[in-house]
C-alpha cells in the first residue's frame, strides 16, 4: 500500500523522468543472529544517477540496508536486483560499486596514493596505470600535493577525501556512503558536501547516502528515504526539488528551509513510530 | 656539531595537516634522545664506581666478589676463550630466533586461515610454552645426539611462543571495515593476507620478536647449563660453570657480563628494527607533543 506507492515514486526522478532503477530492493528483511529484526519488508528503487539519502534515527537499519546493497552480508528475506549490471555465470550480479565508511578506513602503513591504488591493485590493474589513475583521483579530491603523505600525517577531512578518492578510482556506477562526514567538524563537512556534489555532478555515478542529519540530506540529495526503527522499515519517501548546482545560497534559501521542515517531520514520525512499536 | 633542518609547513584550505617541525639533531641523533642514552649510562658508571670502592675499602677477596676493574681485566686476558664461547652462544641464540620467526609466522598464517586449525593446534603451542625448559632439556639432549642442535631446539622452544601468539593475534586484528572493503573489491584470500592481514600483524609480530630475542638467549644459556658439556665447542654458560668449579670468580663475572651485554644488544637491535619499520605509520613509533 503506502510502501508500494513510495517505491513507485522512487522510480520517478524529481524532474519527472522515469528512470530504470540501478538497484531494486524488494521485501528485504534482515534478522541478526541475536534476534534483532534490523529490517523488515523494505522496498527501494534507486534510479540511475540519482542522489538518494537514507535518513533515520540510529538503529533504524539504514546502515544495514546499505551494507546489504553493497553485498556485505546476506538478506534474510527479499531480493536485491541489479537490472543493468553484469552477472557472472552463476547469475550473481557484479555491480560496479564503491563504499565509503564512516571512518576513513585507510591502511595506516600505506601512503595516500597507495591507499587509493588498492582497489585497482586488487583487480590486477598494471601498476603504472593504477598509479596514474590514483593520482588523478587524488587530484579530483584536491589532494594532488599529498600523494606520499601517510594517513596519520593528514587531518580528518583529508583522510576522508583520500577515502572518497579510493572509492572513485574504480569509476563506480554506484557510490554507497555510510555517514561519511558524521565524525567531521561542521566547516569541513560543508566543504566536503559541496565537493561531493561537484564530483557527483561532473561524473555519472549514483549515490546512496546514509545520514542522520536532516540538513545534510536536504542539501545533498534529490530524494530522501526516511526509515523508522524496530523493525527497520521505510516510512516516507520525499523528493527534494531544488536545482543543482547547490551552494551556500541554497543552504540559506526559504526552499531549503521548507524541505528541511518536511524532512524533520518525516524524521519525527519515524521516532514516533519507534516509540509506539517499542 | 648541531645543525637545524628546515621546518616545512604546509597548509591547504580548511584541511590543514599537522605542522611538521624537524627537531634539532646532535651527531645525527635527535636532541631529546641524548638524555635517554646518557642518564642510564651515568647511573651505570656510578654504580660500578661504588662497587669498586666498596670492594677495595672492605678488602673483599676476588674469589668472593671481584671489583669491576679486575673483571674488565679478566675479560681482556681471557678474551680468546671467552670470545669463542660468546660466538657459540650468540650463534645458537640467533639460529633459534630465526627458526622461531620462520615457524612462528608460518604457523600463525596457517592459524589465521581457519579457526579450526587454530583451535586444534594452539593449545599444544601453549603446552610447549608453559613446560619449563629445564625440565625438558635433559630429554632433548638424550634424544638429539648433536649438542649444538639440542641447545638450538631448547632455545627455539623458549623463543617460539611469543612470536606465534603475537602474530596470530595481529593477523586476527585487521580492521573490520578494511576487511569489508577487501571483500567488496573481491580480493582473494591471498591478497587479503598479503595486503591487509600481514601488514596489520607487523606491529604485533615486532613486539613478539623483541620478547623472543631475549628469550632465545636465555634458552640457549639455560639449556647449556643443563647439558653441562665441555670442550672447545662450549658456550658462555659452560664457561660460567667451569669458572665456578675452578673458583675463577672474575672470569665467571666476565662471562656473565658478556651474556647481559649480548641480551641488551639483541634488544636494542630489534627495537631499532621495529622503530625503522613502523616509524611512518604506527602509534608506538610516533612522538607526540602532548
């Protein structure tokens, strides 16, 4: 009913175009071995080149959903399909995706460029080419001068930039981000928000962005999927109609405020649901 | 000759990196390191002086307690015999340490491959560790005909465990998110081992190596005490036994000193190795201002 309606809306881009989904989740559930029902009956379609935020209180299963989409762990029920991705002979989808964790998750023993080269090295890309592409990725995130710096020599924001460069170096179709800026200070977060939007705008990837910040999700995304806890489920799916590029003036516009109000109400409903369900 | 290196200060935008300032160096060693070397040295020299003074003032005979000057003199006059024994003890210790590293790392890699292998074999490694070496040494000496080889086995048993247990712990403590990342990029088991687990284990391995370095020397010495074999091929432990029988106490002290100094040198070398390997990235090798 409402869930179905929301997933229909999901296939429609804010500009009115119907997008063939990159990833299609149907009836996804996750039951942890300790008995926690982290997700129940989640339907979610993400269109090509969409920027979708998963917004919700802690414990609503948004990170779990993101990990399931990434293929880290098995769903207890339901399906996650990649209609356009390549599949191997046994029918397992091989989507080109990258993941950015809440922590930068860098290898402390390797310089920035060698961290960024990692995905290419694992895929067997020749070292020369890997180095060139990693250097290019570092340049894109504004760290060209820090190729040989070790993670401990970089600030928190810079480490996160290296992490994003590593995610982008494989030229992914889908970028999955799990509260990537939550641990950063506000100034750095704003700057990284802007840079992320520029990167997304300039390239062709889809972003699924997990956050617990209403303001961040309204600033970044075209669409906000709000989730509630116990059990984790989708309770609202709203479009954020505002043109890109978005910058400081958008952050201070009445439109932004109106979207924030709507998103906050959805989030409040999510919290209410959780308390009822408890 | 003091010289000051330039202090590179780099900044970009809001993400300014920590400012890097090079410390003043004297004779190639950081200025703040000198007290760490000089203070213990001073304490050592002072204690030796007090020792020499007490021996002389109380007229203690050398067969009870020789003064440090007499010990030093003995070390010089008996250098021929002692240096041969030192070399034998050291070569046994280092060979035992090498075998311990080789087998310890190989076994811990095997353990890391499967929880079952670890569960099945780790208790036996513990048994090997907790059984006192003096208790097994006579058996090993009976079973193995070659004295040197039996000493090596004893030293190896003592040195082996810290490397095995530390490296196993290290291989299992790779960052969980990094493991997920490797899984996401479809890394093979071998790639994960080579690029993630082994580097993660390095600080733990080096910690184990520091302990094992000293233990291999102790193992070699203790086993030789038990074996009690003489001849030209004997190490420092036998020199101590022999000097005891012959009441050549200054020589006993000289051999004892050589063992201690060897232990210290082994420890310093391994600490240096650990520092050189980890200085760019590991917390243990970092100098903090606060």
